[in-house]
C-alpha cells in the first residue's frame, strides 16, 4: 500500500530540499583540476570595485547580516529605477581593478589596505548547448576570504589565500545576458586563521590569480593521481615495466563507468573499471624515460571516460629519503635550492602569470639551482607547471607559519583544508618532491601534535612524496642541535639557520658544529643575510653587499664541513621582498633585503658566491672533462 505523504510531511520535505539546494550552492565544490585542459571562459580583465572597510555591503546599520534580497547589499545590482531612487552604492568604470592581481600594487590607497573589497563584472553566457553540462566558477586563488554571488545568489565562500577553489553555478541562476557576478575578498588577518596575524611578508589582498568559468559534462573527470609507485627503499625505479599507481575520480558514481589511460608516445592504452565514482590505477609502463632535473621528460597522458576527456603533461620519477640521502630515481641528489616568495619585486606585486613564473624560475636557473622552496604558501599553478618543464625540483608549503593557534581544532581544519587543496591541485607535478606542513613553528606538545596530524594527512593524500617542515634548532655555545620532536615524523630534517646574521658575525660559522638527533637527511631550508643592493662598504658593515658576500662565503665554507647527512640548502632568498616588519628606513624601507637579487632586479655580489658553490656541486657541470685517449 503506497503511503501518500500528508501535506505536513510534504512541507517538511520541501524545506529540507530547499535547504539542501541552498546548502549545495553554499558548499564549495570538490576541486576541478587541470583547468588548462578544460572548456573555459576566462573572466580575467578589468572588474569594477567598491572598497568596503566597514563591511557596509554585508551588514546593515545594526550590523546584522543583510538578507539575500536586500537592495543595499553589495552583491545586488544597484540599478537606479528613476532619478528619485536612492542608491547608497554603485559600480562604475571609474573604479576598476585588474584580475588577476593584488589590489595593493594597483592604487596607492591600497598599499596597506586590509579589509573587504567588492569586485563586480558582468558576462553573457550561451546556454543553448548547456544540456547535460555543468558550469563552475574556478579561482586560481584569492587572499584571504572570498564570498561569491551570481545574480544576487550566493554561490559559496572560501578561506585561504593561496589555493584554488571552485563553486558550481546552478543553471537556474545563470542567465544568457548580463550575469551580475560579485566577489567579496577580505584580506584581514586574524589570530585563528592560516597564516595568523604575524608574517614576514606583505599581506597582498584580492583576486590574485586567474578566474575562469569552466564547462564540464554532467559526469566529468574531477581529479586524478598518476604517479610512479614508490619502489622498494633505496632501489631505483625500473625504466621497463615501471609501476604506476593512482586513481581517477569522476564527479558522479555512475554504474558501469570505465576510464581509459592513454600515453600515445609509449603506445600505452588501458581501461579501468570505476567503482563508486573512482577507478584505482595500478599498471606497468612498457618503457619510460624518467623525469629528472637533467632530463625533465614529460609525457602527454590522456584520461577519458564515457563523457569526458582531459590530457596533461606528466613526468614519471620517484623521490625518497633513504638513510642519510635523498634519492631521485634511486640516485642520491644534492639539492641546490633557493627560496622564492611569489612576488615580482621590480613591480612590487604578487606574481601570477606565466611570464612571472618564467622570471622567478629563470633567476633560479641563472643561479644553477636545481630546486626552489616556494615559500611560505602554495604558489600559482603556472609556476609549478613551469618547474615540471624546466626540471626544477620544488618544495611546496602551506602557510602554517610561526605562532599559529595550535590549540584550536577549527584552525587545524583550516590548515588541513589548505594542505588538501595544495596536494589536490599539484599532485601530478613531477617537480614537486616535498610537501611542507609549516615553517618555524614554536615547539610545544600541542604544536607537535597539530603538525604530526598534518603530516599524517599529507601521507594519506600522497604516499609518493617527502613530507617536511622547517624545524627548530637548539643553539648553545656554537653547538647546533636539531632535536625538534617534529623531526621524528618528517622524512627529512629541515632547519632555517642564520649563523652570522641573527647570531654573531659570519666568522662564527667557522667553529659551528651541527648534530642531528635523527638519522635522516639534513636540509637547510633557509640561511641568509640582508644587503641593500648597490650599497658598498667594508665587509663588517651591515647591509652592505660586501657583508652579505662575506656571510655567504663563510656559509659555503661551513656547508663544506657538514656531516654526511647534509643533502642541500635553499638559502633565503632569491630576491628582496616586501614586508611590513622591515622598518630600518635607511636600508629596508618595508623590504626584507635578504635577496640575492635586489628589488630592482640586479644581482648582488653574494649571488655569485652561491652560484660558484652550486657550479662546484653540480656533478654534470663540474664533471672533469674525460682525459683524451691520445
Ligand atoms: C625566517 C622566516 C622567513 C623570514 C626570515 C627572515 O626564517 O622563515 O619567512 O623572512 O626568517 O628573518 O628574513
């Protein structure tokens, strides 16, 4: 007997459905990866804006959150009905910002601005061939909290300044003409955010990375992980019958689906069954040229399902920490690194484009670096993709930086979400060998537990890469002991050291002794000294190029005396960068001057000291020419 729902039950069910729909539009959608391979409509360009330091667009005069249809909410289109109509906000072409781009560098009034800015643009959309397709709004990144509204309807909210995110655009909200898209970005710092209120970098705000509409089939390829299986510890991966592990995730769990992996250059093609929306991949490649820093070989990998097809260039390699060494494809590798902030110093702005990535990684190449530490947050995708092509190893990091609120479970969830978003976007980048869960966090039981759980999460998400963090060092009478409890959980022990800059003078390095409590590879994730480019004096004069040059000479000499678990360094930093903490108005003026390259793009004397050390450490470059047989 069919039980007809009583009216009351129908009403309740209807309410739940409405909530579910609204909840769906409010929920951030699972990240759609490999955007360059998708059908996209770019929304980059000039957006109109309103600066809103008092959150007037979000709260009414009683500071109550405005209702969705409140005409004075900044997410609603302020069309003046007639000349008598009062509008307390308006968007005009007199006030525009370039997207992508931080706002700080686009107008002097934004230099120190921390608060909300409402961005607005309109767009048309051809809905004619939308049947059985879905539309998403994808952001490469925006700092820090982003609230997105389309035609007055809220699509969702994202927190985190450096990871990609997307929201679905319901067909019922999307119009053919004049879609009114409003994005509020709020870059205010807060104690219970990630990062917290205290950072040694500029709090650039805004829609700092690319924005796209993404059109995908109803059941599309959401994300995938295609990497080499970790070989037995210490062994090199085979170049024949190389084992690939991973998965492909579809957006829906449709019965009987399969996915196909094709690598044309290797004449490889195989289909895999999908169970509950995911296909597990375990297959062997007939033969493969491994990706390495000297031969950054990338293969075109085609992934297809019944209704979707994406392709991507993927490199195949293995990375391991084995005993005291880091092994790339089973061979010990010395990490000739350099730290990099995501900033173009000459234009005092966030880097966001392919051209910007080419400048920053080009500088690393000029240094003869084979690795970059992308500090202290995930950089834009152009950079990690270019690192794949250039054969530059990457340390990628979430901004769990200094004094995070470690005792707060919500803060842990925020950090974990940023970690998951970082890995989800870049897990197929061969260049990325290290996920870092933080930097210089003060030792305490609650902090170590917080970080240990992040390490667990990273290993869960990606069993193929090394996990690290910049740990703390004990300094006492020239003996530097690395016994940070977090070191028991990381794959390599990384520390930032500034002997001769924050402690004593560079000659103190001559008697420095290092010891690691852990039988693991030791990596110097930072070392550096400040110099104002172009300021010359004797080497004892702080902030002169000669002081910085002396510092690097002493550091290199010390590195040559390191114990046998020393596997490399990523000195701080490739170029001067903006920081509100650097207020020596003679030498800094709001710049951290530890760059090897000055804020106007000129190499300082210390650049050449590090380069000659890297040339020496570069086996290929320093290989003695073979004695001629004559
Ligand atoms: C720290 C920190 C960096 C900072 C650097 C410095 O190690 O990790 O973010 O900029 O020191 O003092 O310059």
